[in-house]
C-alpha cells in the first residue's frame, strides 16, 4: 500500500480511520505548550514521541513531559530516542517509564481492526557531528549499518499501516529553514532511497526546530513521459516548529490515505 496526503482540520473525516498524534523536541517541557494540549490529544489512538523529549538525558525532565500528557490522556505512547536521550542512559529510560521505546526496533500496535507497525530509530546522519566524530568510535560505520537495519525493519507484510519514526530527518527537504551547511549533520539523503524502496505510509521525524513542516520524497523524472514513481510523505513534528501535537488521520484501503488535521 502506498499513501497520499491532504491537509485538513482538527475534526476527523473518517470515523473508522486510525488517528495518530506525533511530536518531538519538547526538551523537558520548554517547547511543550500546555494550552490546547488536551484538545490536541483528544481521540488519539496512538501518540508518537520523536525524540529529544528531555534535555541532556535528564530522566526526571522526560517525566515532566509524560506527566503533562498523562494528566490529559491515557493514549498509548511509542517513543524513540533523540540525541538528548544519551545512549548510555536508554536502559534507564525504559526502566523508569511504562511506555514503548524503540531503538532500531519495530512494534505492531493493534488499533481496532488494523495493525499499525512503527519502525523506530534515532536515525542517520550523513556527516556525524563534531562531538560524535571525536567521541563515538566507529560512528560512520554505525550510521551506514543503521540504514540497512531500518530498511530491513520496514516490512509491510502483516500490517495495515507502516510508519517510520526517527529523530533525525530522513531527507534534506524538511531541513530548509536551517543552515544549509548543517544539513548533513541533521539528517540523511541516504534514507531517501530507503523510503522510496520500502514506501512507508509516512516518515515522521523531529530535530529540525527551524526546518520545514513537510515534504514529499519522490524519484526524479527522467523524461517528460516518466511519471516519477512512488512518493513518500515526510513530516517534521518538531514542537518549536509546529507549536503543538501534529495529528494524522490514516484511512486504510488499497491505497492508504494520510490526512493532517489542524
């Protein structure tokens, strides 16, 4: 199943659709606006957290954000780790909070009659940051292998909806608004090939506070008669950019329909 998207409203179009919320870059609550949060969470079947929910791996600050969510909703939560949830502390996050964390892993969530598969990863950088280059041995190889791991996990067999959830951007197209020279240290063009091969219904990421909200990744046309092949919607759910939870309504069919509700 491929997918296409349209922009919409806060109210649902399809009562049988899957309603998913997503956000990232709360940074311990600094960018989480409490006003309107309950309405943004209302009716969700699933909430996705796209990393950097805390600052500097502060486990208590992560809990501050979760507490604000739980005060308003009991929605199931699936989270991935951002660069501010340090690798050495990730077991502690898992042990402390009763939500689903994915770290180069996938989970199948049953929502009504539909199975929603979430593939979760911190993501890939085309050029590791200065700190990573100087402090993480083998970081180039780690990112290279992660591209292959994520591609293997993005298998549609046995699910109705397939979503890639990452912290780093899966295309440079949603980084416009950031400094162009920093693009390789914020996301990966290598992931675009994975998107086009595996065709998830949507790729959701954060990290780019000043980037673009969304983009469509597609193969370039080689001739006027070339239709260009499949296209994949990529959405940047960074809270500093969106000012709130982004809500996606996904209608399941021969071709899944992804709508963004405002």
